[in-house]
């Protein structure tokens, strides 16, 4: 009885979903497949996308896998989005190679593709709305170098070893330090998958292995919070530079525990992606890259209107 | 309680003796790992780092202690990771959104876990859904609910003074300033001691083993097996609630997206500790040692700066070797 009732419920729910899907069929539909949706960063991107959707009168959907390693789930989401006959699609690829077969399919079906957040190693996307992550991480490196007076040991806690943003931020930071601050030594580069607790444990292990470490860079929100936690728990004196925002990171900067962080413009990324996708669906020409910008913020400018507009809790 | 009368039963001592070898084996592996890492790096065996390792073991350890109970009954619980998160989220709702006092928050976390466990226990027994499936479903339901309740935003505990002390404060440090053992580790030891006592000294513990060895025989002897099993799932759920308190107080926030994957790490600790996945056999001390082995391994490999991708490979190999060594020992004993 119990299971039969459950089954009937499930069938009813499915049919509801089906009819809802069909109701949208004749609207201009732009699905965005993101790298995630639970992190505050992605929620801010979604907010921008929804804003553009309301402004231009298009139906926007936003979906993403649970964490930044689930390349397979993202591909499923992308093929589901393509099956819904969209006007154009937005994609923030977790693995820039893995999505190419599906993007080819989109191209053959005449569905323009707009990449956002990370680029894709292909010329299929008509444009990419993104932060220049290498330049942003290089700015983080410049600030770190200045704060340390140009010397000391530094570690990096990355959020991904495989995604383009993970690689760009790591390389942008490491290369800039090597080029401008030859006396700074990178002693460890580890990856915590953006998981707060994992990044905390990694930070503590790095501090245990290198008690004389002077600076740590966390490459996204979860990584940076992990660094803050680990340093706080060890009672270490370390210059921390973060990336993105979120309440915990903002608090750490106000408390002085974190020196500062790089923020992207996530709302802008979402907004520009939908705007570009709509333009592409009408056949308009677009620049190859839409740079959505980035900023350094610290205790001195965290409340400036330009900065607080792009920070999120 | 009939505890006192039921205590001198035959099966329990036999099993405890059986577990002793495994505990010895697991304990020996732990010692070997610690000595190995200490030789490889002088940074490893420092008080600060040992405290870090213990603290890293606390959340996983508490989860593992809880799920040990269920695994001994021959069941499995895949929902513990997201259940932990869900308990943390509900605690956040009660403390931060409603402004309840700290103690109410603590009790809420435990009660939420117990309620979730009650639900999965009922699904397993009354609805006859296999534990793997019932808890897989619950894992997803709880994950979704955490995101829905929070609106995908983390809930912070800034307005509850003392909340972070649950995990990161140190009562031991007040007495022994040179060894500030984090409270989270105390909680782990306390939970392990209580559950170890329940498992070896009470009727509930005796039925936990009996259900895992031969559930049909227990039922035929006139015992209401469903009721006992539900109680075990509820107890394991309550322990998940404690893990929820530990992780959220450590992060000063309930992070709704965390939790997935934590169940497998806990199950790995249980298995390394010599508890049989087919049920009927296992010890809490073994699980505790299993959790410590996992924490020592991840910390040690990082302190040695082993490349991250190899850290994962080595951890996997150690899990397989630990269980294989246990198999060899049991074959010899048989």
C-alpha cells in the first residue's frame, strides 16, 4: 500500500513536470549550465542571469552539479538543456574538453553557445563572458608580494586541479610571484575541492610541515575560508589572500585575519551571458571575450559602493 | 531497565575476544603509520600537528561510531553525511533565526538526527526497503531539504556566543595549557565510550550483534526485531546530530552544500577498524582506530608534500590492504 501510494505520487509529480516543460516551449528559452549552484558565487551568477531574463523577457533556467568534480553530471545537464530546443545556451564547463562533443551537436542544430566563467578549448562558443582569471590571480600575487615585503614562503590552496579557473588562478598567482618576487618561495600547492573542512585540514597540515610559512592564497570561497579556519585554529601569523566573497570571507577581512581578496563580478557574468546568448540567437556579432572585470578588496575599501555592489554574502 | 539481568550472556565475550585481534592489528597499523611518518618528517610528531590530526578525526570519527552500530546489524547507512548537514542546518534555524539558547540548539541537533534515524529505521523495517536503498533515498532527500531550508545560503552562528567552543575550544587546555586538546576530540572520545558501553553492556547492544548474526533466529525467539532495529537507527541518527554540531561549530556555519562523500569516509573508517560489512561483528574501539588511521594518513601524506593525486591513490590502497589483512587473519583463525 505504502509503496503503491508513493508510486502514484511520483507519477503525478512527473506528469506535472512534463506539462510545465511544455508550457515553456514557445517562449525564448535560454538554459545556463553552470559548474554548481550551491555556492554563493553561483547564486550571484544566477541572480544576474535572472535579472537579464526579466529585463529581456526570456525564460532563463540555471542548473549545475553538486561539486566541481562531477563532469559527467554536467554533461547530462547539458544534453537535457539541448533537448529542450533552446534559443541559445550558456555553459560554464567543468572540463573544457569533455563538453565539446555536445557543443558540436548544438552547433549542428544551429543553437549558439555562450561560454561563461571558464572558457572552452574550442571555437564553437560565440563568446565567453568571464573574469580574466590569470590576470585576477596575478593581482592577488602582486598584493601578496607587497604585503610580505617581497620575501618568504607561500602556499596555495586550490579549488580544482582540472578546471580552467582552477588552473588559471594557480598559474596566474605562481607565475606572477616567480616573475616579480624571486625571493618568494612557493612551498606547497594543494587542492581542497572548494570544501571548507578539507581545505581547513590541508592548511593545518601545510602549517605543520612549514611553520615558517608567511602567506597562503585560497583560490575560491571554500578554499579561502578553509585557510582562514586552519590559520585561526593553529594560531599562526600568516598573510591570507582570498578569492570571491561570502559573509565568512568578508568578516575575516574586517577582523584583519585575511589581508584581502580578489572579487569577480558574478552578477555581471550572469547578466552578460544571458544578454550575449539572446544577441547570438538573433544572429548579432559579438566580441570573442566579454571581460566582466575583477577587483581587489580589503578592509580599506570593502564598503565602497563599487566594491560592495559585487560582493555577496 | 533489564540491563543488569541481561548482562552475563554468552555471545558477547566471544565476540569481544574475536574483535581483540583485529583491534590489535588495526592498532599496530596505526602505530606503524605514526612511526613511519615521524621518521620521514620531523614536522609530523609535533604537539600541534597531533592535535590537528585528532581534530581532523573528530567529525569522521563520530559519524563512523554511529554507522558502526548500523553496520553491525548487517545494514548500511548512506545518509549520514547529508543527515549531519541537515542537523547542522536545523540547529542554525533554531539558534540563529529563532535566537534560541545554545543548549536548545544542541538538543535540537541530536533530536533532529534521532528523528531522521527513526525514519530510516522505519523505512527499513516496516516498509521493508533494503537499507542501502532507503538510506540512499534519505541521503538525497536530506541534501535537498538542507538547500531548501537555507535557500542555499550558509547559516552563520555569529549570534550564538560559545557555539564555536563546542568543537574548537579546549577544556583540557584549561588544565594542561601545553596540550590544548580541542573539545571536538573530547566529544568523539565521549561518544565512543558511551556507544562502546551500550554495545557491550546493554540489551540494545546484544540485539545489535544478534540482528547482524541471524535476524531470523532472533525473530523466531519472540523478539520484536523491528522495534530494536528502529531504536538502533535512531541512536545512530542522534550521533549524526552530534557530528552536525561538531562540523558546524568548527566552520561557525551550517554549510548546506557539504556532507556528500562524508558517509563513505566514515564507512571506510569502520571497515578499517575491522567491523564486518556483512554484520554481526565489530567494535567501537576498532572504528575509533580506523578513523585515526584515516586522519593520520591524510595529514601525514600532506606533511610529506606527497602530490595530491597520489595521496588519493595511497589512501585507497591502504583501505584495501587493511581489509585484506583482516581477511587473512580470519582465514587463519577459522
